[in-house]
C-alpha cells in the first residue's frame, strides 16, 4: 500500500474554472486574481491580500515591505522548510536560527529571546504543519524592541488563532498554494496585511515595480504611461491559477472538517503506542492538519528515518 504524503483535492469544478479562464482570453494576472484576492482577504478578515506566484515570493515581498535589508538579522526557526531562511537571504539579511518548542514545533519567546541582538529587525514565525504559533506572545516580545514579526503561514490556511483565522492578527503573513499545502492553485501564494501602504508597495514589487498594473492599463481608454519606481520582480499569479483558487477557497471549510475527522482516527490508533507524542491543537487555537506529525521518544524501537 502506498500512502502519498499529500493528495490535492481538485476535481471537475477546478477544471471547469481553469477552462473558463482560458476561454476568456485573459490568462495572466487580471480580473480573477483580483477576485481571488478579495475573497481571500474576506475569508481571513484582513484588509489587503496580494496574490503572488509562491509563498517564497510572498515572504520575499513581506521582508522588503518590512524594510529588512543588508546588515539586518532575522530570526527564523531551525525547523522549517528552507524557503523561510532563503527569503531572508534574498533581501541580503542574515538568517539566525532559533529552536522550536516541543509541543507546537513553533518558535516561542523563550527560544527567540536569546537570539535577539542589536541587529535583529524581524522574526519569521512559522505555523509548522498548520499548528498556529503564538503570535501575540511573539509580538509582545518583539514589537517593543522595534522588531517586526512576519508570519510564515505557508501551511496554515484555515487554522485558527484565538478565535480568528491565522493571518487575521498579523502585521504581515504569507500563505502557500503549493499542492503540498491544503488550498492549491498548482503554484501560488498570498501575502496579507492590514497596512495599505505595505500592500500597495508589494503590488508594485510583484509586477516589475510598475506604478500602474497591466490590468489598469488595459482597462483605460487613454494611453497610460507607467513609471518604474524601484527594482521589482515578476511574482504575478495567473488568472488560470486564481480561477482554481476561488473554487478551492469555497471548499476549504469542508476540507479541514474532513481532515479533523481523519486526525481523530490517527490520534485514537496512535495513542495505543506508548511514548509517542502526536500533533495536537494548542490551547489557543486549532490546526488545519496540513501535516500530522509524531514525535518519537529516544528509545523508540523504530528510528525517524
Ligand atoms: C511550503 C513552505 C514554504 C514555501 O512555499 P512555496 O509556495 O512552495 O514557495 C515556505 N515556508 C514554509 C513553512 C513552507 O512549509
């Protein structure tokens, strides 16, 4: 029997939505991306959502929007996907690794505080495997010191932190729509923020640094001469991806409910194995079960690998 680590839940509805985008003739970033951004922002309860080509791109833009650059240190978890640390390198800053808490596998103030220096400008707080990190506790440690907390919520779409969707309370948070995560657009990402200025800058940066989007230029009756205010990137999501994302977003609650039922079964069966610790909801929220991890005690008869 083969158990895939992840199988995306995509079907005829997504195929039809993608086909409709293709038939519309508008396949690059356009009206469906704008619609997906609005629906995603609404689902999180945050003012601004900026769609991009991946969560890695989202993290890069988030760090730029937070003003991180050469000479700065950024604390990241020692347990994460490499993109968390790579994004720090993209802006020329230095990743500094902090350990994670055993119960949640996430950074906590106790592991981050010893790594803070005069040069620390940001902490990237990861919601590992979908388990929400304690954002308020990290902000309370960091913000009085002028340190920005960027939430790497790549795995955590639909997870809940203190009664609100993960991302709702963050200064800036990045999500992934890679098929390894829960909600997929093939490849894709989203960065959310309550800060209008940061959102506007990230919109420019994802589109070559242009001060007018291609969609706005297309819609105008007059020739629009754009300006390039700073060195940007091509981090755009396509309308084909956004069409799939809109369908996926509509299925998210159902998808998480199903995962929580399956997780109950794993918990029940695995609790028969002595010494094994399993992923659980923290006291302040719920995981979307993007992953289901187990922690093996040192004397366990089977090794991790
Ligand atoms: C998957 C993942 C990323 C990268 O997401 P992409 O959309 O593949 O770029 C970043 N951070 C974490 C914690 C992840 O799990």
